[in-house]
DNA sequence: ATAATCCTATTGTCCTACAACCCTATAAGT
DNA sequence: ACTTATAGGGTTGTAGGACAATAGGATTAT
């Protein structure tokens, strides 16, 4: 039995990345400063250059380091934005309504863009998601997943990865919040899902027909009714 | 102004990481699923195994992937939803345009809601932000901060904390990307800021007048022109 | 039936080589 | 004198090969 059987020792790239990050956090390396060369870092840490590259690649992904080929690697001047919502705050119904509204803004517009841009493959994925909703037992949590999948398929149809990521993020946040705050989430959401198949079908039909205005109206109507079913009233009466 | 002035094509590890992430986001890979082997991924993407390793290392750093030596790499079980965009991927002009579009959807709708809901205190904050833009030396990065502050003040006027947080997140992401990919960001953005004071004033005036349609139109116009100034054309011709 | 050993598959690390890019100094042209 | 082009050296980005370390399943021994 060795110590590291208790938990896996981090691999070298992870450890090197942490060491470099420490230099930055302790301000021995400041924004704009140039790191030693990859080879010099490899020499001083006693590892291969590949390991250093992986470590730097991690920090680059986090936006902490920026590399320029032929020049060097530098400490970035600005931090990377991250969006995360306080799960406890969302237990408050008014906070949840605000989140729902944010999601509505995105998804209503996404439906319009999907109607305009969707490819046949994306439409097929939307149809599969709709079929999955029809086949879902109303008392199973699969109803939630199918609903989520439908909305993601719509967002996918926009052809914009950031819309898709934002919708996925928000949908997941809504789902997690409902699952964590409802007494009997599956039963309630199962009912909701059955009622809304017609609404989803209307969205699907408009996207299939490549009718942006109709898709937008159908999504607005669906979101509005979904909010009502959850006990909220959203302001969607203005043109959206 | 050329499109490629925005910066370099992302390197292979970043692109491969995005592709793998796409598989996960689109649920072709689900939590607990095992990825193809590194060599198989290298073969199918047509890159060396080192590149695949760097890509996976990035995703491991983000907690999205977990690797077990001798076994394989697996999609991690879902944790708290987090939204963060790969800083390097955004150096790609088409990715940046997609981000800009996402931001546009939110901010245009936020202007309408702010016109309807803003309080006198929030209007005063908007006025201060506008004044700050007027007083800003056009060659200083303070112009960027003032612009950001104006947009945050608009989002604050919606009375929806999640809209405000999302707008802040997206605005910051746009700002960071511009600052990191432009040869002389301060000079260029300073010029942009001066040109747009009239546009911002129109937004402010509509919000002060509590005219949602006019606020929405003013923001759409501003976003549309801002995109043009950055070399993009957004699809905002549909009703939003 | 259980434990030990073996074998295969896969990740983790190292090494070498070369492409691509960047910067600076020098040479050539105007 | 000033501008432009070129060469050389340095550094990152990628490819490919080799072997170490780890894990899991199959086989063999008790």
C-alpha cells in the first residue's frame, strides 16, 4: 500500500501548471511578463518539453497564459470571464423567474434563427427529440431530458455555437434548480411535458417550414405557457 | 480593416478540444462515456497524438474529462453548470461573430426591458455612464470601460439580475477578446467609442423616455453598427 | 473457489526532428 | 538618409517513435 493509492497523484502537466500558476498568483510573474522558454522550463522542472507544453496548454485554455509562436509565452493581461449562478439564490421563486426570463429571451430568438438557418440534419435531430418527447412516460424524469434535448436541438439549429452553449447552460441551470427545489419534480414535470407536446410540435413545424416569425411566436407562446404552469407570468407582450 | 486583423487561427489542441467538447455538449458523449483512445482520436482528426493529449489535458483542467492511465478518458459526471468560452477559440473571427450575435440578442431585448422597468436611480447610473463616455480621452482604455459600464447600466435597468450578469459576462468576453487580438486595441476602440456616443445617447434617451420600442431600435442600431465597425454583418433585420 | 500470474490495451512521459513564426541585424535599393 | 528586403538565430507548434506505468481481463496454479 503506497501513499498515492489513497488518491491519484496529479500527473506532471497538472503539477507544472499549478507551479506556474503559483508564480503568477504570488506575483513573481505579472500580467504581460514573458515566461521562460519551454525548453528552459522543462530543464528547470526536470521534465520533458511535452509535459511543459501540456501544462501551458491548460493555462492557455483558462486564458491565464498566451503564447506567440516564435516569441514566447506570456502572462495574460486580463482574466477570463466565467458565468455561474448561485444555486441557493435560485431557490427563491423571484430569482428563478428572472432566470426563466433570461432563458426566454434567448430561446425565443433562437427559434427564429433556427427557422432561418437549420440544416436538414439539424431538423432531423429536432424531430428525433420531438419523437422522444412523445414516447416518454409522463412520470419519468426522461420527460425532462427529452424537453431539454428539444430545446438544445432548436439552439443547435441556429448554427451559432455560443447560442447553443448559452441555451444549454441556462437549460441545465433551470433543470437543476427545478430538480432541487420541487417536492415531486418528476410528477410535476411529467404533466408539464405531456401538455406541451403540441406546443413543441408547433415550434418544430415552424422551423421545418423555415418560417422565422411563426417559430418565434410558437416559442414565445410555449415559454409563456411554461412559465404559467410553473406559476409565473413573463412579460412577453411586447414584440420580441 | 481586414477580417484577419482580429487574430490568428486557433492552434490544433484548442480546436480539437472544442470538437470534443461539442461531442459532449451535443450529447453524443454523455457523462460516464469513454472517449475513443488517444491514438484513434489522433487518426480520426488527422493530427499527432501529442496534439490530442494537449486537447484532452485542457478538458481535464476544466473538469470536463477524467483520464485513467491504462484504461481511457471519460466524460466527467456533471457538476454545477458553468459557462466559459475558450479564449483561444475566440481568436477565430467567425467564432467572435457568433459571440457578438449572442450578445446582440440579449442586449437588444435588455434595452426594451430597461425602458419599461428602469428606476430613477438606474437612469441616473445610466446618465453617469454616458457622461463618463463623453469625458473619456479617446486614446485611453478608459473608453472601453466606460462603454462596458454603459451596457451594464442598461442591463441593470432591466431589474433582472440574471440578465445583468449575463450581459456583464458577454460584454467582458467581447472586451477581453478585442483587447487580446487587436494590434493596437486602445487606439481603435477609442475611435469606436467616440463615434458611438451619439448611438449611446439615443439608447439613453429612449430609456429615459420609457419608450421600449425606441430603446430596442436604438440598441439594435448600435449593435449593428458596432458589428460593422468590427468588420461583421449581423442578421438583425427580423423583428427582435 | 480463490489467489497469483500473465497478457493486452491504454495513458503518461521522454526524445528527436522539422515546420512555422517572430525578431533583429545587415545589406541593398531609392 | 531613409526605406525595403533578406538572412540568421531563437522560439513555439506539430509529428512520430519509443518505452514506462497502469489497469483490467483472462489464464493458470493452489
